[in-house]
C-alpha cells in the first residue's frame, strides 16, 4: 500500500479517497481487501470508485461539464423518480383501500 494509505486514517479526505480508488483501479488492492483493512462497507467503496470513474470521464471529455451542474442534473432526475414512485405508491394504497384489501 502507498504511504498515504499506510497512515492511520482518522478522516477520509479527498486525497485519501482518491489514493484508495487508484489502488483499486490499478489492481494493487481489491474492494474486499480495502473494506476489511479500513473497516468501510464495500458498497461505500464501490460508490467512491464509481464517483472516481465519473469524475475521470468528465475530466477527459472535450468539454468537461461543470461538476455542480452535473450533480444538479442528477439530483433533479432522482427527485423526479422519487416523485413518480411516491405517486405510484399512493395510487396503489388508494386502490387497495377501494378494493378493501389489507395493506401488506
């Protein structure tokens, strides 16, 4: 492991997160090994790797997107999906109520 990763990690700075992501991408460690050695959930590490890949992809574009703009667009899409899911849930509950079915 690199010297950055060998230090006792008290706080995960962007530099430390990126060092870990690079080690995973370079094959120096695996998500499972990193999870065990740093006591972090594998899903959290996977999320960091995905974020790193997205950032790298954006940086390598001919016209990099503004990071804030990119996350605002993603947040808007997630809010829309959440709203649609809530409407569907309410409609299902209303239908169950009208049909006299018990909620599960």
